[in-house]
C-alpha cells in the first residue's frame, strides 16, 4: 500500500536537497531525508527492516567515502608540498594537453581551488592541462624525473 502524501513529501525532499546541494547529497542531507521519510511513514505499515538496513548501509558507505575523500585531499596537499620542495628552482619541460611543450624554471607548485598548479616562469598551469613534467639537471649529477601530473 503506497501512501501518496508520503511519496510526494519524499519526492519534494529529494528535489529540494539535490537543488540545494548542487545535485550531490552529503551525509547531512542523506540523514535529513531519512528522518523525513521516517517521520512521514504510515504507522500501520512502517518501513521494511531490510529497506531500513539498506539505507543505513548506504549512509555508512557515504560517510566512509567522504572520510576517504578528506584523507585523499590531505595526501594530495602533502604530495604537492613535497614536489614543490624537491623541484622548485629547477629547469623543467612540461607536455601540455594540446601537444605543446613548455620549458622554463619551476618557480613553485601550489594547491589552489582543489587542484595542483605549476608556476613556470611566472605562468600558472593547471594540473589538468599538464600531461607530464620532466626535470633534468644533468650538470649537477641528478637523474631525470618524469611525473604524470594528470
């Protein structure tokens, strides 16, 4: 037995949440939707236990993915800092998405707007535009380093 009012509330909640969150549901929105669903269910026919268990499992998976994403962003920032320390001031050759090459001195590697950026001779390149980055300082005896920046 489907209750039309419940369906309409859940549909409106889902629509409102996806519009507010830009189409992505976070754990707070997911919990809000679950609570709304439970508040508006028919007391004579409550939600099936397997359905509730499935939703709680989805919530748990969502929370774990958000935690993993947060840790990965921290790793990305640490990796960017390490790359900056190791290669700043070195001559580099970067291959870009359009097939062109940029040669110059790597001034810094920075983390801005959720992405790694390379500053070569005063020009900033997004990591999404860089296919590879090579450093070569054979005069000082160090080996060539190739990094896949994408």
